[in-house]
C-alpha cells in the first residue's frame, strides 16, 4: 500500500516538472530526492515519509525547485506549462 502512495505522488510530481534525471529513493522512513545531471549525482534533500505523504505534489516540487536553485540551476525551465487548462473546468456545462 505504501509503495502505491509513493508511486502516485511521484506521478503527480513528474506531471508538474520535467526535471531531467530526477530520482527518488525510499530509505527506511525517509524519501530522498536526487538529481542526476550528466554523470554526477546531486542530493537535493530528504523528507520523512509522513511529511511526504501529507504534502501535495506541487508542494514537493516547490521543495525540489528550491534545492535546485541552491545548486545554481533555474528549475523553471523544466516546469510543464498548464496555461491551456481552463480555470473553471465545468464552465462549458452551464
């Protein structure tokens, strides 16, 4: 059951960002985020499992992007563009 929740949350994260080489590891009660640009492995940080499961994917992406900025990269270039989505998805049903 826990594996399913982690997979679903990561699917949400990968829908928001296209950061190349973004990886996640589950180590006991921690979820680690790694970025693998080219041939190096950069640790972005860890969240405890309870925190990871309570945060929304967009909040986790903000955490990842903040860490990438600290490494000197501009993570906005990897954000998916959601501009085509309507603000009110039910407006056509009125």
